[in-house]
C-alpha cells in the first residue's frame, strides 16, 4: 500500500490570487514553512469496513509525526477499523447507539434517554467521538454536579455512577464496532460512593401491614408481594392459568409495566424471573378466596367485564385475559395506583388520627381529622413517623366536617404541627418494592441458604442477592465464625473465653478470668505432628506457643 507523505501550505500565488497546487509553494523549501500530511487509498476489499476509499490527514509539524500517524491509520484499516471522521458524541448516542438498543425494557430505555439528554449531551455532545478523552468525561461529571447544586434536587453520586455505567457501555459498543480504538471511560475515576443499604421492614412490621391489609379486596396480592417477593409488575400481570393449585406453584409469565404515563405488558424482567414461585398453604387459600370474590364481581358487571388491551414490547396490542388482580370492573391494575394503595394501607396501620391544627406544648386540647379508631385512650404521638411522646385522650367532641376536638388528660409534652399523628406501632415509610426486600430479609434471618433465597427471589445470579442483602447476613457470619472456632481442636488458649465453650480435653477458665495458658493432654495426632516437626529441625515448643 503506497502512502504519500508531503508538506503543504495554504499560500496563494500573488499574481493569480489562487492557492498553489500541492507541493508547489516556493516557500516550502524553508524548514518551518507549512505542515506535513499523508494520504493513501484503501484496498477495495476493505472499503465496506472502513467506509471510505481514501484516508488522509494533515497538520503534522514534522515528517516523522506524519509518517507515524500514517502507519497507525494503515494498521487500523487492515484491522477493519471504521473511519468515523468528525462523528460527534451527540450523533453517536442519539442517532446510532440508543436506537440500536432493541432489548432494553421500557423503564431502562427511558432512564438511558434521560441520562443522555440531561447529563451527557449538554457537556460532551459536540466533542468528536474519536477525540474523546477521560479528562473530558471527568470534567463533564463535575460540571453536572456543580450546575445542579442549587436546584431542588441536585444530581447525586448515584446518578452520576449510573450515567457513567451506561456511557461506558455505549463506548464499549463503539470499540466493539471498531469505531474507536479504546474506551476513554475506562480511565475515569468516580468519587467514592457507598450505595445505601436496603432497610426492609422486619417480620413483625410485615405482619402488622398484612393484618391491616386483610380487609382490602386485594389482600391476596399483598401476601404474594410481602411473603413471596413478587415484583409490582409481576403481581399486576399474574394470571389464573399460571397458578398450579395442586402443587401450590405460581408461574411468572408476564408483567404489566409503566413508562411515563403509558402502560404495557412485557415478558418477565429476566429469564430467571420466569421461574416458578412456591406458595405456602395460607397464601394459596387467600388466592382461592380472592378468585371466588372476583367471580362474584364478574357476574355483577356482566358483559362489560374485561381486562383491557395493552401494547407488548414490540408495540403490538395484546388482549389481557384472566388476570388475578383487577379493578372491580375487570380492568387491569395501574402499577402506580398499586403503589399508592400500598402506602395508604401502610399509613393506616396502627393509626388513630392525624392532627389538623398546630398546638403548642402545654395545650390540653388538639384538633384532629378522621378517626380510624376510638380516640379515647393512651396513644403515642408521632412526628414524621418518629415517636416524640405519649398522650392520653379523655374525650372527643365532633366539629364541622370530619374534624374533632380531643381533650387530653395532661398537657402536651411538645409542640405539634399539622400532620402529627396519634397511634401505636406506626409503620415507617417504605416503598412497595421494600415489601419484596422484606421477604428476602426474613428468609435470610431464618437461616435459609443464600442460593435458595436467590432462586426464590428470581435474581439472575447469587451475586445480586449477596450485594443487595450482604448487611443482613451479619448474624449468619457470626454463627459461621463460632462454628469455625469450635471445629478447630486446640490445647492452648489465651485471653477471655467469651461466647465460646472450651474445647474438649482442655481446662476452662472462670468467667471473666484471664488464663496465662490452658494446657491439657495433647491428642495423639498432635504428638505425631510434634515428632514430625522435630525431625525437620523445628524447635519443640514453637507449635504450641501463642503470642502474649
């Protein structure tokens, strides 16, 4: 392959006012005049891969630099690398990469579009993809955070980390397609960020929630989510043909998701999500009772009963049939409505009433709204769901509307504002998805194997389960530490004997005492090991010594 390397400039002939032909400027003989360039023709067989029939570049200060750049360009051509010219980050992401992500779920596609539009294009969009470097990406992330610092919801480190992961994946695709030789995002160092730990409800809290939800017409759905870890979309998309009553198993075949204000019916989140969910007898009984209630609703509605039509992942309309959980008229459940309904139930659990007028400390009366329970009695006072004191209500007098004036047995211990609550064991605020987390945490607390919990939660790998719930495995880790210590035979121990029983064959120190060394009859195996050590030249006492 012939490569032409020459020097060129932009000088014009003073007589014709036209640019000199390539290499004809009389001043090119001067050492520092003009710049060096190269060009070569691409072999015909490689033109479809490269996208051009000729490669050229200019602006090099020395002939050696131009020759090196030409050699690199020739190597890229024979490796099948594309010549993308001035293709910008904006054009690559918006016109090429995002439209090509055909397997993204609706929620992921929407999130990716937001990352590109809000956090990448305003800062990196006009940079040529071929010249993008790590320092430019790092600076862009710093500017994203600085520009949003005064906004109501500043961009946090978690958002930056997620946007970077997406951008890195996009650039990996560009490397795979040989559009760029390396991924500049590999050299970006993000600030340290500790992902918040999952804080699900404890088993007792889940019980309080399910007790409150027992009277709800969708009580069986709450049991599926809280006890068996169904995702919101999976519960909305659950159908009766997928229930095996004989073996108490529910198959996950579809889910109803929502992107923006548009709902759709999609396959399960991952291939692992399609697994069967084993049910306990009580939950199966709740489902069958719910089916009878749904049959009665269907008879009452008559011919107008129907689950509705939603688009699938390809945008084609799908007639929904035999959904487990619907509105009273048979229509599918809006996922956002399910979330709101869950919080309504959770907020009402243990709640007596809510304060509707502010009251100062020392007041002996408070004005409240709807009473969910008889207010006369002793109650805990909550502010932002945190207990701040106790009050005893001696009487309640109705006012206009739903309000009432409560007389207290003693003055208020603290100032209370509108929204303070009276109740007992109020549930802390949790997302609907935290009910699923609660199911996993309860299983781990009961000593179930991580692999089994991962399978029941239908995660794609046990590593996902471990990363989500590693902080919930601390009690199991303590048990493992005690088991390891107890399994190792030892004849010499030092220090306090705390939390462990003495090894058989050794003396035990009294509670709280410190032993200088506990010795006993050495097992035969240990004596053999001593003889073997001595034969190798090891001092007789080295194996039994412990650091003070």
